[in-house]
């Protein structure tokens, strides 16, 4: 009787140990969601910085030339500003 009780206790203990060692599906999903959020935020931050840099370069060009930007540069500037506004709204 004590032998079978000891076996049951050992088996239950082993099951709890195994259960504790492996990740639960909910934990994995939560980690994946958090990772996806971080990737999206990092991507948006990087894109925002790139757009700001491009706008800065166009602003410098305008200041150095002391004349309005060319039509192409003005179109690029407008496009960068629009994309930056879209990112800032997110």
C-alpha cells in the first residue's frame, strides 16, 4: 500500500515538474504578441527617424542654396511630411 502511494506521489510530482519546465501556449502567445509590438514600434521609430533625416537634408539644401527647392525636391519633401504625419498618428 505504501509502495503504490509512493509511486503515485512520485508520478504526480514528476508531472508537475514536467509541466513547470515547458512553456504554456498562452505564455508563448503573450511573448509573441509582445515581440510583434516591439518590432512594429522599432520599425516605426526607425522609419520616423529616416523621414526626419531626409526632411533635414532637404531643409539644409534649401538654406544653402538660398532659393526654393526644385519641383522634385519639393514633392519629396511633401511626401516625407505626409508619411511622417501618418506615422505620428499611429
